């Protein structure tokens, strides 16, 4: 019997040691949880202070100690402190449910403390008009004067400019054809697919290529024919050398003629072939692509001088579109004899 008691005595200390170790681990776990909650509470309060000091002119401050948010924050902190002191002897751990409940209280209290202590006054609301104005800032322009004194216009400053002057590049005065067709000037932004082009060819050629008698009065567009029909001839001639079937349409409600009848203005809309609409939707948020072109043709010295400025529809609707329209409006065809 003595041996059994001795064994129990030797065994009992082992049991007490295990119980003591487990209790220590539980207390350590509780301390970690409470410490984490306290750290969250402290960080939230520091964030509230740092945030408000960064916006001194945009918010109306009240006294933090008297605000309902800070009172709630202090109350939660007191609850955490009381919970950390509770120990009824039966359990040394803080339940996970209680811990998460306290986390929620701290987050709510911090949010309320921030909004109630430093509410944004309607009289001092944040002014974002400057941001909107900056985003819609007009495109900076520059003047381009033709070295052969055939035309002058404004183009966006960021655009490259290319004036063809080499022999063979300039269209023939009688046929309107050259190595580059009828084009004599090109400017643009290739990254955004924005292009400005100037063409020059004899007025009679425009009609003769379509089998139309060019023996009449060609001094004004109304004398040549219906303005919409003439605009169609001009853009069809431009599209003729392009590969594939043209999907360009004339926006008839944009056709207009100047008072002297020598300037014809119009706009075009071209559908662009899209091989993978789904991929386009992911990249640009649209299923279709269209190019908008604004154009103006002028009669001078028996020649048609036409300018075309185009961009994708999503760019044309913004500041870039206004800049392209300004380029077309500023275009002046000059008489060689002037």
C-alpha cells in the first residue's frame, strides 16, 4: 500500500505541473488577445488624430473630449480593461467570441469617434472643381505655316508634322496624283491614332474621275453641285486608295457651305473592324470602335485644298476632339498669286 501511495504522490506532482503549464498558456493567450485589441484601439485613435490634422481647412473641429464618438471609444476601452481583470478561477482564457466582439466594438468606436469629432461641414465641403478643370484642360496648340505658302493652320503642340516637298511627293497640278496620292501634309499622334491630313488636287479631276462633266462653273461649291453630293465625292476619293471595303458614312446634318460658297465643311463616321470584340470590351469597355473625322474643303486657284482631322470617338468627345476641330477651323488655303 505504501508503494502505491508513493507512486500516487510521485504521480500527483506531475498532474499539478501539467495543469499549471496549461493555465500559464491560457493566460498567455488571453494576454495576447487583449494586447492585440488594445493595439487596435490605440492605432485607431492615432489614425483619427493624424487624419484630421492633415485636413485643417476642410473640416470643422469640435472638442474631442466632449464628442459622443470619443465617449463611446473610452467606454469600449474601459470594457476591455475590466475584462482583462476578470478571473473567476474556473477559466483563465478570453473566449474567441468575446475577443471578436471586442474587435468589432473597437472598430465601431473608432469610426464614430472620427466622424463625430471632426465632421465635415457643408459650408466647407471639399472643392473638386479644380480637379475636373485640370482633367478637361484644353490642348496646347502651335502654328504651322507651309514653307511653300500654300496654307496655314494650328495643330496640337504634341503632334509630329510632316510636309512633303521632295520631287514626286507633291501631287501633279494637272492630275492631282503623286507618290503619296494627293496628300501634301500630315500631322498626328500615333499613340492615340489621331491624324491631320491636307490634300490638294484640281477641282475638275474630282468630277472627271467620277465621269461627271467638268466644263461648267467650278468657282463655288453650290455651282458644282449639291453640297452633300460634293462632300461625298471628296471623301470617296480619299477612301478609294485604302484597302478593304469602306465603312465610312457622311453625317449629312453637319454639311455646311460658307457665305461665299468657297468653303465646304462636313463630318464623317467610320466603323473600324474589330476581330475580337470580347477582348476590346476588357481593354477599353466598348464592343465597337468608330473614327470621327471633321473636314473642310476650300476652292483656290482651280484646286481643292481639303483638310481632314480624325480620332477615335472616345477621344474625339473630349479635349482632343475640340483641338482637332480648332485645327480644321483655323485652316486657311492661300492663293499662290496672293
